[in-house]
């Protein structure tokens, strides 16, 4: 059963070792004990629906509660404190294109707004109804999850767009193939959601981002369907796939997508390297990316993230032993951890590992084998569950991410962290803020910054603290010329910063397409653009 007010399945818990709790307390103070609103009370608070019954439409209050919020920090505050300001009036479960067309007709007749909903894993407010006058209907695509066509000759697979990560991979793996798209939210997020938010998987360095994988598909818009055939390449004018990528439910409902798949790799492994400091690690990673090294992942943590990763692992003995060993070779407090992946046939993975290690050594790297990499692989989809545990122990956690050219990486990463620290200091609180380079390219990288601090018993105070940190970090990113999002999208939370990136004419272009495809403004109000 899925958690209604946190991450993932209720049966799964990430246990925080006692030593990790002590570590956090020493860094930011003891988390207060704050009780959550119960599910029963939250359901009772759902107001009556403003919709009349319709085919495959649920008006059940529990269903409406489950679809009211996503996974952003304001979402968690709203859910845990029982302060949800708007609910969908109903949840529709289409099973065909015709159902989606019927929903558009219904929405037009009854002035209802429609919110396409994949896995609801958005961390920026993409799927939240807003307290507006019109009734709102969430369009949950989870019943559209079949593999429709598998073109093995062309390595193309066509899925219904509501398929979630594990279901999609299972159907491909049974045939000996993989999409290789593994965002950390893979367990619950969907193909349609990945496309609509321009998602990036942990191994996108090897498999490509979703825009590389999305070859074409079928989208229902309020003015009619759009069919994009899968083409290996085309010079026939602007590429319309790029209008759907990042469209955040504003242009239509993607019902089917054809994706480029690969044979399952013969071999895969994850290796760890320590550097004396983050700057030398970043130089090594840049050289690897610019040399086009065939690795599948390059994830470089800064010193504090390295410390936190080791402290939260709960492997105190192993960590203590490693610490003493590393210090002997002068890998001290500033040390930075790189985890790199190798994926492919054995000859390629051996080559990639050898080359990556050689470049790492040139920059002072110390390769420590695969133990840390295996721990990372084992917990790659479990680590989001840590947020539940931390929250329950009185800690809030959020992330901010961007991408910039290499020449700006180090200064911007530092400026983001400093701005977050300063913002929370004005509340007389301490924050643990750390970062890693999560995706690397020849011309730049994405900086993924995590910040963790004590929740306040007053939800408004937690929100004010979050807003102060998020806002200043976003302004630092914009001032540095970075993107407001490398992978999470815009939604509600990043919308104020979008014009600085796209420009006024750019925003007008995005809006003009919306006016063309959705003249009655049925779809996902307020997301991406006002
Ligand atoms: C713990 C955690 C880890 C995460 N890790 C990553 C990561 O590694 N990489 C990454 O890129 N993101 C990550 N995310 C963010 C999130 O998972 C992605 O944005 C994901 O792509 C959203 O997919 P979804 O199916 O849940 O979409 P939803 O959250 O349901 O919707 C997101 C947006 O897409 C629209 N949409 C969804 N389906 C369709 C459709 N079929 N047609 C039209 N519009 C549609 C919605 O209207 C909405 O605007 C993470 C989130 C969490 C909570």
C-alpha cells in the first residue's frame, strides 16, 4: 500500500542507525517530536466534490486525498500537518484515447480543469490542484500501462504512458532489453511523467536522458490528437517531440510513447574513488566526460556529502577502518567520493574502468574497489525512504539542482551552499548542506544540492525557512546563468524563476503553443506558466 503522506510503500522503512541520529544532532541539533495528522482525520477534512459522476470517475475522498499533493517540501508540510488547501474534486482513470477525449468534452461542458497524473512523484508542485473556483479532476494514467509494440529489429518499444518504472523494465527485461532510465523515483514515476518533466536517470550518461530515449508517440490534446512517428533523425523543421518534452501536462495527455531500448548489458559494476578534495575530483570527472569515456555514471560528492554518506550508512566499523586507512594517505576532512558506473559488454566495462581509474589517479584519486559502489547500488531506490524516517525524527530535507558550464561549476556550487547556510542562520538555526555532481557532460555538469535542517512545530515557520533557502539558492543559480532545473522541471515552485532563463519572448512562445492546443485552458492550470 502506498504511503499517503510520504515516500513509497508503507511496508518499507529505512532505519536510521543510532550513530547517524547522533551525527545529525551534532550538526543541526535534536529534531523536535511533532505528530502527524492521521489518515482518518485527513480524509474527513476532504470537502464534498463539485462534480457529477462520470465513467471511471472516483469521487471517493480517500482517492482525492491520495491525489492532492506530490513530493515537494510544501507538499509534505501540507500532508503531515493536515493543511491541504485544494483537492481534486474527483479522480478519473482512463483506459483508452477515447476515454481521454471524453474527459476533454466533459471538462469543456462543465468548466472543469484536468490535471494529468503519472506517479505523482513531482517535487515542484506539478500535480497540485490550486484553490481556484473551477472544479478540478485529476486524470490518473495508471491503467494505461501496457507494452503495445516491441520492434526488436529497430530496438523500439511502444508503451502506454502510465507505465511505471518497474513495470516497464520488467516487460523489457523479459525480452532481454532495458530502457535504462532510472531516476531515483523509478519505483513510482511513469514514462509519461518522465517525458512531461524532461527527466534524467542516474545512468543517463550511458543511456541518455529521456529526450534521447523518447522517439515519438501519441498525445491527446483538447483540439485533437498529435501523432509523432518514431524517426531515427529528421530535418523536417522543428522537432515537435521537444514541445511535449517538459510540457508538464499543459499541452495534452501523452497516452503512448515509443522509446529507444538497448539489450541488457552483459556486465555492470560501480566503483569508488577518493580524491583529496572536490576540485581535483571535479577536474578528473571533467576530463572523463570530455574524453568521452564509456562509463555509465559519474557521481562526485563534496566533502560534507562524503562524510554524511558514510555516517548514515550505519557501517560504523567499516567506515572507521576506511577512515583510518584513508587518513594514512592524507585523504583527510576534504576528501571527496566519486562513484562511477561501468555498463556494457565485458571488454567495454574493463576498458572503461581502467581508463577512469587512470584519469582519477592523475588527479590524485585513490581507487577503493566496489564495496561502496555495491552499497550505493543496493540502496539506490531505498534512499528516498530515508526522508520518511528523518521527517519522523524532526528533520526536513529538500534539494535544489541546476546545470551549468564547467567554468562556473565550482563557484556556483559554493555560492549555493553558502546562500542556503546564511538564509537559515537568519532564523537562528543550522543547516547541513552538501552537494554532488550528478550528471556530467563534455561542456558542464549538474549540481545537486541537499539541505537538511530541524523542522519547527509551527508548519508556517518550516515553510518560511524552506522558502528563504529555496529562493536565495534559486536566485544564485539564475545570477550564475544556470538552469532553474536540470531534471525536476518547473511546476509551481520554479515558475517565478523561469522568465530569467527563457526570456519574455521564450515564455510567450510556450504560452502561444498552450493557447493553440488548449484554447479553453482546461489543462493543469498554473504549472510551468501562469
Ligand atoms: C524521491 C524522488 C527522487 C527523484 N529522483 C529523480 C531523478 O533522479 N531524476 C528525475 O528526473 N526526477 C526525479 N524526481 C522527480 C520526479 O520523479 C520526476 O519529475 C518524474 O519524471 C515525475 O514522473 P511522474 O510519473 O511521477 O509524474 P507526475 O509527478 O505525476 O507528474 C509530473 C508532471 O507531468 C505531467 N504528466 C504526467 N504524466 C503525463 C502524461 N502521460 N501526459 C502528460 N502530462 C503528464 C503532470 O501533469 C505533471 O505536470 C524524483 C522525485 C522524488 C520524489
